[in-house]
């Protein structure tokens, strides 16, 4: 009976709690929104610079921030990563605009800019070297090696410049007897690795010059 008599006061107390929680939310979410707005331009510029180093000379990255209409656990904003990868192309959502190889390099650029602060333990990069070669491939490999200092990095690559930067090298081959197919993964020792890198560099015919080039790449990678 007492609870019924005090129900009006209970409702008022609950409403006060709701109002206070809403005010606290607005304060915290407002601070988060201001911080996002402040850092969005900085992140956009830094990632755009990295994209050019990673073989996307026309790549531009931006953080698009729009207000939400309703309170949300993520705050007052809808945040979307957008990219422009070709001249004359409009900015579009990262997931829709970027190809697999481009997406891998953009992901790498984000991690490089973030200095590996992500709590993700393992990164898998596939086609990160698509459409690049030479010096750019070596830069991509070097950035992957740096990222591997704080995380496990798995990279599928056809570029010797990228593969030479790895700490462990696996060769993946498809075997078939005409009826069935299977995949063979082999961890390479130092000698096998040199031969595999030479094959990746020189194709069918492996010369001593190709081996010397592969050995130089391995030596340069280990000294970084």
C-alpha cells in the first residue's frame, strides 16, 4: 500500500534519473563529436599521403561525419570512411569503391598512420601488391614488416619485393592428378627461400644473377 501511495514520487525520481542520464550522454557524446571533428582532417591527410607511397598516386581518403537523429551507443555521429581513387571519380564509401588490392593497401595505410595501435592481433593482406612493382612493392613490404613488429601479419603475395620482407616464408602450390586437386603449403628454409625468391624474380630460368639479386633483397630486408 505504501508503494502505491508513493508511486508519484517514484515516477518523478525515475524521470529525474532519466533526465540526468540524458544530460550526461549529451555532454559525453558532444565531447566525442568535437574530438572526431578535430581529428578527421588530420587522419584524412595522413592516410592520403600514405596511399600515394603505397602505389595509389591519385588516392584520396576522407572521414565523412554526419549527425545522428537518435541517441546511439556510438555517439552523436555517423562516421564513414570514403575514398577517391581515380581522377574525376567522386568520393564513395570505402567498402563500395575500393577493389580487393586497393582495400588491402588502404587498410595498411590506416594501420601505419595509427602506428599499430589497433588491438586486432592478426592482419591478413591479400592482393596488397596488385598492380604495383619495383620500389613501391618494396615500400609495401617494408610497411608490412614494420606492422609485424606489434601484430601477426599474414600476406599472400606474388611480389618478391614483398615476400623478402617476411620473417617466415611459405610456398603455396596447387597439385592435381587430373581428377582431384589439393593445395600444398610448405614452410621454406633459407636455401629454399632463396630459390623461391629467385623464381619469383626471374621466372622459369633462374640465373646466378637472379640469385644474387634475391640474396641482396633478403639482406636488405633483414638489416631494416
